[in-house]
């Protein structure tokens, strides 16, 4: 039996939480989140502001924890914007990025007076200008750039340098910038470049940041723009699998210091944003499923738990990011090890959260703990499938438990539905 080094996520602590809140369960350790914020901040000059990428874990309570740490927030939908405002973020610390912002979402962003809308296509420029005019406002925008250079890093998902729906190719930038500058109701304050996610090589991140800053400074010079805002993204990765090594934070810090030496003076009056979701949250959380049954089938061992891919799709490789087993452990009395397939309760063969993993012999009632599950867990999962209630999500902070999301109920699947005929009493 292995034990997590973080006491809030130790076996004993998890068992205690399970007794109170049941399974399946997401458990988060506030101390780890705080440590990650401190670690990432230490890599950047003080001027840089850390924006929490809401998409990685949209719990209002988590957003509040990050707000308490002085983070700003980057949202990607009207829902996330609503939740960020609800969490208490000041609109002046919110940026909105999405390749498909609807008119309704843009209206909400403009009405709320958020700091900046990161624009991703030509039509959006005109639409924002039009809505801004209707609200009698001047709206600050940044243009998201999809650079031409293919990125050299090994990010699982490259979000620039390849054809994509994100940002604008450099060939479109002259037209985009000139259009933005002509519009009466928008102000072009800067640029946004996001290169990809799950990057584990510090040198690659440093190189990208250097390139991004150069691109933005050169564009600003060329068009006589005052570079008020520059969002250089992030992509800071987390090692999930045995062959991966953690991001070398001292190399990152040194590399960024060099970039800053070269470019810092150009950015003296620029608000510099760095975005992070996964790095801040992944290692703070575990997903806990209780073993319902164990069985053998044609020579293979199966452990069937009450939590599955509908609640933690990334662990079941359904997400595009992660294609190997998440680290996991068993809490129980089992000794020895055997190769098992850990599944959830769904009637689909893709509901496998551990594929041929070596685990102690588990039996009914034992707990399967999927580690590094604080980011892209429930939020990245097809929770509607098979109408199971959502797991509870609980934060442990200074030994106190905070229920951030209540466990769902069977009747949740009926919410918002209009049956054709009456007759069922709930
Ligand atoms: C624009 C943007 N910012 C930030 C993020 C968050 O990335 P991560 O969780 O890897 O930090 C993403 C993820 O896709 C993104 O698209």
C-alpha cells in the first residue's frame, strides 16, 4: 500500500472523508494548490500576473481559493464568466478567450466590464465593436495570434503553429490590426499567444515566451500601438506517467530571467499575463471510487468501482490529453500485486480508468484512488452518460472539509426535462 506524501490526501484522511461524504468523490488539498501558485510565481518577474484557467476545474470554491492567492482568471465561456464573477473576481482581473464566443456571451462580458476580450477571428472584431456601441462603451481587446513557426515542444496538444480554430494566422494580422484600429468602440490593447498544454520541457516554454514577447513587441512597434496587455499563455505540464519528469522550475526561472533581461524594458508599461490550470490544480486532487465487485474474465482480473469514465474521462483516455494510466493506489487490506483492469459502472467497454495496472488485490469496499486528478476531472467528463449522479467534490483546508459541490441525486437526470405526458410523481 502506498501513501501519498501530502497528509490531506493520505490514506487515513481519504478514508475519513469517504466515511463522511461517500463515493465516488473528488478530494482536493488546498495546501497543494497554494504551494503550486507559489512555485509558479517564483519563476516569473513580479510584474507578471498569474491567471487561473477556469476550464481546468470550474468549482467556485477552487476559484475562490485561487483568488485568495492573488490569482486573476481566464474564462472560456459565459458560464465560466458567470462563475468567476460569482466567486468574487473583480471584472478588471478577468480575460475571456474562446474561438466561438456567442453574441450573448460577448454581451455578458461587455456588460460586466471585464478587462479584455481575446479576439480569435475577423468577424469577432466587428461584432464586439457593434455590441460595444450598443452599450455605449469602449471595449478593450487583444488579438490572439497563431504563430507560423511549428512548435518544438512535446505538448500533447499543440494549439499554435498548426492549422487550428484558435487565434489568427500572422498573414491575417495586418488586416485584423488595421480593422481594430479603425473601429470606434474598441481599443486594441495587446496580444495573446497560447502555445499548447502539458509542456514538461522548461527550455521549450522559455523559448516560446521569448518568441511571443518578440512578436508582440515588433507588432506594437510596427503599428505604433501602446502594448498595454500581453498574454503569453503557459502550458506548464505535470508528470502523470512513469517516463515523464516534472518541469524543472529552476531552469524555467533562470530562462525566464534571461528573457526578461532582454525584453523587460520593452514591457515596463505592459500588463503581462501568464495562464495556468493544470499545473496549479492537477496534483492537488484525487478521485476516489469504491470497489463494488471484483471478477475474472477469461484469465483477466477486473475491479469494478462506483466511479468511472463519466466522472473522470481523462483517466479513461477519453480526453485527448492523456493516453496512459493515471497513477493510482488501493486503500484496503489487500496484499501482493496483480495486474487488473479497473472499470467504472458503465455499460461500455471504454469505461476503464486503469488498464492492466499492477495493484494490490482489492476486494469489495476497498477504495481506488486516482491521483493527479485535480485538473480536467469532472469538468472534462461526459457526466450525462447513464444518468449517474455527479460525485461530491470536497476541499480539505487546514484539516477542515468544505463541500464545494454536493453529490448529485438520481432525480438530477430529470432536471429541465419536459415529459410528453404527466404521470410520474417525483
Ligand atoms: C487559451 C488557453 N489558456 C489556458 C489553458 C489552460 O491550459 P493548462 O491547463 O495546460 O494550463 C488552455 C487549455 O486548453 C487554453 O486553451
